[in-house]
């Protein structure tokens, strides 16, 4: 599922990081500056954090570290710090050390390049729950990755990038409003339009501007973040077995969640992303967990039944 902006003052759309990108600003004069900043942020994140690029900094560090501290850039340190924060905040439900398991399941390249149906893979249930073994020193800018571990920052890097880019754009625009949507991760910063930003939340993924199918809702987002995790958006077939990209770190295989879509609203896009992904992993216990954290959410089960948790954003009065 990809939330799409339902009503935009001035918008630009393109693709990056394997997902649809939408940038919305409140004033036409701001679009060129905002686009330049967001494009630079996306390029930097791809060069530093991609596990699909052999020339990325992340790939180099995972290959070179073998349990020893190696020098890293400030940007990679921030991205890994965000991933480790996500692991701690979710009690390990969102774990960046699942990269090798992802590869073995066939998710070893940009999603668009994965064959939709290919030969079987050997699915081995084993724990990839290793985030506590990652050694990050933010002050010295070094990272230690155990031998054989491949970090996957995909669960958090887009949300981290959305927050970072939205904040930088709002600063450059002297506080005027901006909304950044990277696939299912949405971040808003600066002064919003009257009534907030209108964001369409849909259960079935579709391109921006297309007529949605399945349960859908347009909500008002004044600030902060909105993130969606789904077991139906990124799926592929291996030997007749349907796989998806949300793994249970305790088993290393796609989680058999009762939810097909979870969308969470939170003060930041990163916090919303972590909660929505962890909710998929937690299954039935996610409702009480989210309520206990005071996080508003929209949960859709396998049959399409929609549950709204307290505090969920109000319906937008704009189309």
C-alpha cells in the first residue's frame, strides 16, 4: 500500500529507492528548491545505505568489518543509529540484521527487478535476531558488523530519509510547509495548509492519481509522520510459495500476520514506520501494544475489515 496525496497545492512525482516519490509544497515558488534538496537526500541515502549496490558504503562496511570497527560516514552512522533505535523500540521486531535472510528468500535486488515467479528457494527457519551485536560508535564514526552479517536498512532508511529531507526543506523554506512521501512513508514539516495535508490511505497499492481499489480513506495530517506496512505490497513467488518482505527476526521467514495492512500516525515518520512494521510482526497483540504506546493506527485484517485505534487522524474535508 502506498499512501498518496489526495489534494496537493504544488507537487512533483518521480521514483527513487525502489518506490514512488511525491513531494508537496504549499507555494509554487518553493517547488524547485524543495525538489533539489529531496533529490540530493535520496541520492545520498542510496549511495550510502543500499544493500543492492555493491559500491554502496553499507555493502563495503559489511564486507570489510568482520567484527572489527571500520570508519564510516556521518550519514551512515545516523542511518544505522536509526535502525538500532528501531530495534530497541520494537523489542527486536524490527531488526536490521535480516539482510542475509532476505537475500536467501530472493529479495537480493531492487524490488522491481525481482522475478515475480521463479524457482524454489530453501526456506530455513533460524533466528536473525542479532541487532545487539552491531557496534556503532557515533563519536568515533566507526561501525562493527559481525562476520557474515548483512545489514538491511530498508525497514527504516526511507522513513529516516523522509524525516530528514522534510526537515531540511522546511528550514530552507523559512518554515513554510512541505510533505514528503516515499512509498508508504510520509513526513510533514513546516507550516501546513489550512486543515492539514490531505493524505489518501489505501489498502491496495496503486500509482498516485489512480482510482483506488479496496478500503481507502483520506485523512488530514497537520505534521509529523504517517507510515504503512503491508504483507501484500511487496510479494514474489518462489517454487509456488508466496513470500513477502516483512520477516520475523526470530525465525528469518515472512511473518504469517493476521494483518495485511497497518498504518500508524506518530510524531515522526521513523516512529510511525517502526510501529507499523512491528505491528505486522506482533500480530494479534499489536492492538493492545499500539494503544499502550498511545499511537493512532488504522489496521486492516486479511478479510478487509478496518479497525481504527484512538486518535486516528480525522477525515480530510478536501477531496
